[in-house]
């Protein structure tokens, strides 16, 4: 007997009625009845989608995987700055989740988790609950709007964007740049680290400058960096600004933005007020809200401490955290999220089969930044588990590009194609 | 000498059921971090070389040449320096056994 979606919804409704009687464990329906071993993955970004796929692939489909994601489509944050530069559209970065269901038998639930019960091994959603043997949380980042007076989610969605999750805000920011008169100022505010994608803000400055150079050559790009210096690929970015966009890009270190005025698009730092035509403020970041639901963010109240052999939370057994939300000396990048997801997937399978996980996880990161329409630079490192430190530590030999090049620009495009296929197809 | 070899064979049989799977998984896990550029199981969709089905000796030679600088590269010289020669062997073994699409 097979359940159609309609039957499934009816069963759900019946569950709510039954749940209304006192004495039953849950006042909501079990969305998908748990039979065998099950992993629930919360968050279908680079980390979560990869973990879901690789648990199915490496367990020979023996472990049931339910992936919960609130967005209908996957939109890649890596390379989304090129939407601002004009090299890509948001559609070029948008992919469907359906192959994960069709090829790997992952059960997809579009929805938001409202609570996690680590004791009962249950996650709650608005319309029911799911039981799990192990939970993988891949919540990405959330924004600490309260650290910037005048800023909130609604302002970010309509006026002073962050566009630090690819999607509607990316498109809005591009439109704001298009509407800006020649001779205007685009200002970007960078929070203190750690934040998602360390080189991303400097790449964005390049992409906006690239757009200005070709369309609004009298305009300026102003970088207000809360950090004392350029966080990533410093020499390569400054060379790009000087060579490709001379006189257009201004960099200000130690410029912590604490307040914005929405009406006048003014950013206030300790030292002065900066008025921009297009203002782009990246608020300080922390682990995505789902992490808070189970008190997983135990490092500075912002990031999640994990065991690097399994990515199991230091707070709760049976709950694993991967990706940007993890507290680690690893860059918060898409490639790192997929690499962590695979270590976690392998370990979860082994733990569920009462085997010892890999004791020597070794992972790589390659991160490309587009500094013009067709040239890129990279930073690359191998990271390996250090037993004494119980941490992932950079191996010998990592580094950045010798110089920007069109060859690396092409590689950046192929990187995107290959990693998206690896995550979703 | 013969006894020594016999011992090795016997111990190999004794441990292979337990150890073998874990060794394979370690190689598989190592390889998996390469897929972002080289495609799932080394089946790159373009740009970066396909590693699936690549001759084992050729793989190891290329990695050693990246590591020494004998073969110039944009990024692979940096990655190669992060891995040991033993890991080159494990990676070569894993990728050579993958089906090329």
C-alpha cells in the first residue's frame, strides 16, 4: 500500500485530533512514521544537503534521511557577488532539491523547525514532529541586528541590505546599484570576524567596482572594515583595487559601524558618519537560530563547539553540527561545509553501526574570489585533525594565488559547477 | 623468511575483516574533500581533470610533481604539500577504482 500526499496529510490531521487527548506524548502528529534507523538533517545549504546525500550514498541507502529546509530552492552564496558585477543572474545560482529525493531517496520536508528535544530525540515543526536516531544541524549563520542600532530584518530586506545569504537581497542590491546615479557612493560595512566567507566582502568590493568601471565610472566603493586589516587574500585584493579600479576603491580599517540611519543611508562609526547612495551592512554573525533551540551555541553564545572526529555537539550527544555554525579554526566557506558534512556523514554511519569513526579526518578548502569579470584569486589549505589540540589544524603548504588570472577565473566557474553537482545531483 | 611471510598472511586474514573496511573508508573520506573541484568520485564536469579511473601510478607521480614544484600549478602545488606520500597512495587507490562516467 502506498501513501499519496493526500493520505499523508489526512493522517497528519487525525494525529492532531488524537494528540488533543491528555496523556499522550505529543500534541502533534508524527510527520513521517519512524521505522528503521533515521537521521534528520536540519538545513539544506552546502553542509546539510551534502550530509543528507552522503549518508544515503555511503550507507547504501540503509539509513533513512529526512532533510528539512525552509526555502523552496537552493541558491548558492559562493559566486553570488558576481550577480552584483553582472556576470551571473540569481537564476544561474539556483538549483532544485528534487534530485536528492529522486536519486538518493532523501525525504524532503519544506518547513521550519520550531523546537528540538534532545532527550526525546524529536524535532518539532509547525505542523507536526519527527523522531530521529541522530540529528544533523546545519543552520548556517544568522545576523545580530541588535549590534547595529537602526538595523533589523525588515530594513535589510527593503533598504540597507546585507545580501549575505544569496537570494532576494542579492537581487535588490543589484537593483540599487543599477538605480544609483554615476558619481554615487557604494559603502560596505564588514563586521569583526569570525563571519561567513572571510574574503567575500573584498570580492564584493571588486564586483561592484567592476560594475561601476563599465557603467558608472565616476562612482566610488567605500569599505568600512571593523577589523584592523584585510582579513583574507590581502595582497591580491589591494593589487586588484589599485590595478583594475584605480582611485575608485577606498579601504578604511578599524571602522566598526554601530548605527545606521535608514532614511539618509548613513552609517555611523566611532569616528565619523558615512553617507552612501547604496549602503550594504553585514551585521555581526552567529550560528543560525536552529542552534539556539537546543542550546548548541556554547562558544561565546555564538558558535557551536563540536568533536572534530564526528561533528557531534559538545552540548548534546546525538546532535551533530556542521558548516558555518561550527566554532573552529576553519574558514566559513561552502567547500568547508561540504567537507565537514562528509566527515560527519561517515562518522554518523559508523556510530549507527557501532563502528569507530575515522580517527584522522583530513579535509581541503579551495576558495575562489572573482576580482573582475573574468579573473579570480584563490586561497587553499589542507586541514588535519590534531590529537593534542583536539582541533582541525592547517597543514603545511597552503596559500594564495601568485597573482590574479583568467585561468583561475575559469577554474572558479568550474569549481561552482562541480561543487553544486556534488551537493545536489 | 617463509615463516615471516606466513605470519603476515595469517595476520592479514585475521585483521582484514575489521581493519580493511576502515582503511577503505579513510581513503574514501580523504578523496571526498576533492570533489568540490574534481566532481563526485572524481567525475569532474569540466575544467578540472577527471580523477575517476585515473592510473594509480600516474596519480601518485602527478601529486609528487605538484609537491616538488616539478609540475607548475595554480593551486595543486599548495594542496599537494598538505598531504603525505602515504595519502597520495590511498587517494590514488580510491580514485583509480572509481568508474569514469
